[in-house]
């Protein structure tokens, strides 16, 4: 008998009667607080041991790092990798590129000069044996923060092998990040060494993730690459180059949300991109091909995939893991309104869940705004859940997964824990969390150990339970 019932998010939760994956059970039974604040302070310290950056994180974004890790099954990690490769194979198809770029701004059709685009972020909602690709970002933040965090978690509910692997993984990820930027420079056909990178965002010192910009600056500096943090208005394009004052910029690490470089502040950067005066990554074409939410309509529609001659096995992967998405318009307005409780409405030009609405919260007035704007409707896939609070006073946080991808390959997967409708880094106990893929048999052993310790009143997880 199916024991599932309808949840308040419009999705039937997975049964509590043994149908959950072992990793999901571990997420609901482990109350470990594995983040070592001393180790985090050390990971954020500068070469002289100063803790200015740690203090900045504590002051500006105290809920940036969660104290609890998240577990996923190895099969889910494999599905993420398969889906990334499936999406990348479709994006590489001339028919897809022609279709998408035909409706994109002119700058998106400009040849980026070889750069692939750094830090694509594939965002997922994992729930039981379901996996939903919610969106793709082309300037996904948090990578360097996750590399630092990897050094600060003391793995719970696992053996020493996983602890050692997790601690080392942060340094390995940093090496991959450096190699990625060097690759962007090489792919762009520059015949000299990469000397200077500009990390560019609007009012960068005021950005919530400004501490990460400082981590990037430090990483590049250790590799002998000068790095400056700049507002786009500080840049000028002249003499065949991009400049910040008297400093010539070789490569721009673009953290802007003006994806097409349309605002007046971005005009020098736009000119430099069009004239190949500097390497810009990620760039407008990457956003058009990957991150425009209209693309999810293609990737989740069997008929459209068939029109593009996407191979059947690739289409099957996409359709199984990308929630059905469609453009909101007059022709389907009545049906979408009637089905709204199971839908999330997002602006096609939006980012970070801005102006996104759950269908079950819609008013008639907001619905009229949606009809007048450019919106997509996406079937809701519930996020994962992670135990919070304490064993005596339990609570649950939601989580999603962010997978960082470069040149079609998965680099890293992190979780983001939160309460409310969207990830916000404002939730006590929430924030970025490490993700540990577990083989099902390993997870069953750990769950059994936790259960026995709880029965005897002993603290689980090496005494780190809350």
C-alpha cells in the first residue's frame, strides 16, 4: 500500500514507511554539528594568520555556513553527473544553439573568443529518489567559500576515510579553480602569461558575498596573478585594452547580474568584450545558451527535443530530471491558473528567485502582473530536508544542491540550507553545507549505529550531536 500523502508544497512526500533512501534517512536522524569554528577561522586566515576575513564573515553574513553536513546517495550524485552531461550535449548541438541564439540579444551572438564560462551552477532539488533541476546559473557564487568550508567540517556519521577525503577536497577544488581560469585564458588564444584578473560586480564591497571576492584575490595572488576587485564603472576601454586606472586587465571574472552588459555602468566592459580587448568570463553568450529560463522549456519538452533530433537516451535523462516548464501566455493562462498550486512562476529575465511566486500563494492581482510580464511556469519539485535543532527539540531545514560545472565537467557539489521559499543565507543554522555522497550500504550501517546509540542514551557521531 502506498503510504504517501499530499504535502503543503503540492508534492507527495516520500513515505516514512521505509521508502526513503538511506542518505535521506541519515539527513533526518543525524543531529551533528560538525563545523569547527576554529578550523574555519584558520581556513579564512591570511598568510600572516590574521582573522580579518573571518571577522567580516561573522559581521556581514553570520549564516553563511551551516553547522550540519548533508548526505546524498551515490546514485543521486551519479544522476547529477549524467544530467549535466546530457544538458551539455544538447547545448553543443548546432540546432539548439541556432534556435536559442536566434531570439537572444545581438551581443549573445558575438563570438566570445574561446572562453567557455567559469562557474556554471546547476541548482537541484533532491527529494527521495526524485531529482529536479530547478535552474542553471552562469555566475554561480560560493565556490571559494565552499573550498574554505571543506577544511572546517569534521565529518560526522562517517569513517576516517571520508574525513580525510573531505579535508583534502578543499585544496583540490582550489587547484581546479586556478586551472579553470588559466584554461579560459589559453582557450582565448592569448600567447602570453595571465598577469591580471579583475573581479567585477556592482559596488563590490557592498555585495553580500564580498568576502568571497577577497578569497579569490588571495588565491590568484598566491599563483602570481595580480587581482583587483572593481565596479564596472571603474573600467575604461582604450588603446586596444581594458583598464582600471593605469592597470591593464587581462581577464574579467564577471559577477554581474547585467548579463547582457546593457547598463551605462557596463559600457566599457561591453566594448572590451566586443573588441576582444580582454577575456570576459562568464560572458553573454553563455548566459543565453544556459541560463535563460526559456531554455528549460526546450529541455523539459519531449516534442521540442525530438524536433532538435536529440538522441532518445539523452532526452530520457532530461525529461526524468527537469521539471516540466512552459512559457506563460494567453493560450495557456486559464489552464495554468487552474493548475497553479503545483507550479512555481519565475520571470525569464530574473535571478536569485526575485519576483518568483508559488502558485498556491498567488492573488488575482499578481496573476495579472505575471500575464503581462515574461514568465515561465515550472512544476514544483520539493527541496530536500535536513534535521536541525536538537534531538530533544528537533526542527527541519530545507536544502537544495548547487553543482559547479566547468566545460561540461562537475567540479563540486554543495548544499544550501534554508527556511522560507528560497535560499537566502538569513536562516539561523542555514547556509552552505558540505555534501557527502554515500553508498547505500554504507549509509545503512551508519543509520544502524545512530539508532543503537540513541537507544542507549549515548551521543551519536563522536559526541558532536546537538
